[in-house]
């Protein structure tokens, strides 16, 4: 006789792994009810005011804001890795100009990673060298991917510029103004870490198998490219681009709300209150837009945000970081298709920090699934 076995006893789980935790962390606190985001105990708003992305990446990765000599050493390490292997740039000759910049960036990092063995040498200092190499290689490759869409050749780095300034220089082909560099740096700071979101978990799962940090970052990049995740900043900006002015934004938002539209750049799995990253970046976006004669776009954004939040705020849906970053990147001259790139450049810092924190004794992450057939 052949028969079906009974289904397993009920197991508890939330949809999308909601409510499950992988372990403890000292890297960040995301307080989704009180609108706070802390990296190693420091609020992102304070960090934006007082330090640079180089200092924040050191804080997130290694647990401390660097003193002067540690900062010089870390900056030196970051500068040392600004020139990825030529083979990675050559790979761009074999992909279509119109491919998404995020896909090109991921592809060239894969090629660059094949050359790591040639460069590693002595194992000492690998904890710092690998994250520095990933951060700086990816910045150069991302800039090259953005230029490739314009059929422009990659540019050599400028060692006098910091991480943010050099990325903008390599991507745009012009040295940014001080305010532009500071605003872009602020966007990197507030996006440098965000707990175990979907992309960070993807990276951590790969790393928990014993795979290298580069493979973990590549997994994170794949997860981040989705429209519900890191690609939302492009969609949020494109939505705004279709609105002529504040009045149009209000009219359109009311009509879209009535038909149950899902607004890119609004809502968040954790924040059920205003996203602190929006608060930190709005003054910068407003200033940059004004400096580039784009005030109208600011007022359009504000009208849309107010209208959507008035209707959905009581349900815990507010503007998230993806609604504001495009308003910084557009006046700088970055094309909308490239908007997910700075997010990825910044947030991989947190992915690596989680991998390094988990790695020493964390077991391989391998959840089950409940058979209900
Ligand atoms: N616009 C309108 N309604 C929304 C939105 C939105 N942006 N987000 C959620 N809702 C509504 C849903 O329609 C749903 O309503 P229902 O209960 O009547 O069906 C309810 O809120 C719950 O939606 P879920 O998708 O289940 O909620 P979750 O907490 O998983 O949503 C998510 C998080 C995926 C980010 C969602 O808010 C969304 O799709 N936002 C738009 C895309 C976006 O901006 N993503 C970037 C997030 S931040 C980041 O990754 C950096």
C-alpha cells in the first residue's frame, strides 16, 4: 500500500521571515517606532554633521571612529585600491552600452575578483585590506559603468580627493564643488548600514558558507537591484519627474491614492514613522536643487510627500530614503539609471561589517521550509 504521510507539526514563522532574527549585533540600532538610526551608538544625523564617509566606514566596519592616525591609515588603504585590474574595465567592451549600470558594475566586480589572488601577498592586515579593496574597487568600477552608458572611457582617480569627491570626479568627469561633495558624502553616510535588510541577509548567507567577502557583496548587489529594495530611488525620482509642479503633484497623489497605487520611495519594513535618513538628507537636497536652479522640483517633492503622508502616515507609511536621494543625485548630474549605485556603494559597508561580525563562530545559515503538500 502506498499512502501519504501526515504534514509536519505547525512551525511558527512570519511572512518574508518577518520577526525572525539571526543573532546579536553591535553595528547598528534601527528604531522603527522612534525614528532613530544609530551606528555603533552614534546617530546618523550627528555623523552627517561632523564626520566623513571614510570615518563612518571605519566606524561601521571596525567599531570605532578613527583617531587622526587611524584615519590617515584607513584613507591611505582606501586610496591604495582605487585602481582595479584593467581586465575589469576591459569587460565593459563586451556588454551593451544600454545595459543597466548596476548590472555592469556587478559584472566588472566579478572580473576584478578573479585577480585578487595575484594581489593578496602576505595575509597580515587582510581584515582591513579586503573591505578597503572592495569599497574602492567598486567605486572605480561603478564610475566606469556610469561613463560607459555615455560611451565615455574610464578616468584615472585623483588621490587628492576624498572617497565621495573622487567617485563623483570619476563618474562625472568634473571635480565637484565643495557643497556637492559634502551632500554626496552625506548620502553615503546615511546609507552605510541598515541592519539585516534583504540584501545584507543575502550577503551574510553567502559569507556564512565560508565564501569570500567579494562573493558576499556580489550576492548583496543582486538582492539590492530589485524594485522593492535598492532600485526604488530611481523609480521614485521618475515618478516625480512626471509631475509638473506642486499643484500637479497634489492632484496626482490624491488620484493615485484613490486607486491604491504603491508609491516608490514610501513605506518601509522597519520604519513605521518618518525615516531619519530623509530628515538628514532633506536640507542637503533642498540646498543642491536651489544651487542648480531646480527649486520647483523641491516643492513638487514636498507636495507629493505631504499628500501621501497625510493619507498613509496613520498606517505607518512615510517617505523612505529612496524618495530623497534622487533629489541629491539629479542636480549633481548623475542619470536616474545610476541612482541605485551610490546606495550600493555605501550599504556594502554594512554588509561587510555584518559578515565580519558573524564570521568567527556563526553557523552556516540554512533555514528550513514547511512542507504542506
Ligand atoms: N505606497 C502605498 N501603499 C503601500 C506602500 C507604498 N509605498 N508600501 C506599503 N503599502 C501598503 C500596501 O499596499 C499594503 O496595504 P494592504 O495591507 O491594504 O494590502 C500595506 O501597506 C503593507 O504592505 P507590505 O508590502 O506588506 O508592507 P512591507 O512592510 O513589507 O513594505 C516595502 C515594505 C516593500 C518597502 C513597501 O513599503 C514598498 O513596496 N514600498 C515601495 C518601494 C520602496 O520604496 N522600497 C524601498 C524600501 S527602503 C529600501 O529598500 C532602501
